[in-house]
C-alpha cells in the first residue's frame, strides 16, 4: 500500500475586480462591484423617490395635468435604467469617497479590499445607507436645487434617446460641479 501524495497547501485566491477604481483610495473593489451589480435596483428606488417628490409638488401647485414632466412621469411606470448609469456610478463613487469613509469611522469598521467581516450583512447595510443617502439628495435637490431634480427626471423621461443622452450629459456635468 502506498501513501497518498502529500497535499500541497492551497494558495489564497485573490479577488479580481470587475470594475476599475474611480478615485485614489477606491480600494473596496468587492463593494464597488456589488454596488454596480445592484445598480438597477438602486436606480429604481432613486427614480421612484424623485418622481414621488416631483409629482407631490405638482399636486400642491395644481399643475400635475398640465406640467409636461409630470404628465410624462404619470404616463409610464418604467424607465430605461441605462440612461442614469453614469450618474449612478458618479454618485456611488462620490459616496464611497466621502460618506462611506465616515460610516466606517463611526462604526469602527476597518477592512481592506475584499476583507469584510460579514460580506452579506456589510454589503446590504452599506448599500442601504447609500440608497438612503440618494433619497436624501432628492430631498435636498427639491428644497435647494429644484432645477437639478427636474434635470434628473428629464433624463429619466428622455430615456436613451438623443435628447435623453444630452440631458444625461448635462446632469452629469452639473453633479460634477457640485
């Protein structure tokens, strides 16, 4: 009888990011990829909040039936999420660069790329905080920058047409300047 061959130690597999870093220090590759994988759900939540706020304002101003944007938002309950991918990714990078670092400090979280203590819970909690922050941005826009809220929703109703892409580009450059 022969002895089984000795097992070679397994090498730890490195995480290979699916997306490139957006800013210096964007080292949470796994969470960045998770955010991008959940982009459509996040956009649905964000657009729903923005539409609700805009339509509520149109109701208060009694112009829901005559405001072109309100009529467009009322006429369709779906949108082409591709229209806001660049905007989402910009806001996600902005959040990771600032807000996420604050959350990590406050919660005492210190982890390197791919080293979350409980990936499922950490991802879900951080993604929920990001979505909450996006909803808060809608409230801030409605109060302080209503033109930005309108621009965001014009990109939604313009969808992936030439007009929609033009509005999306304007929205992106407006957000970059903030």
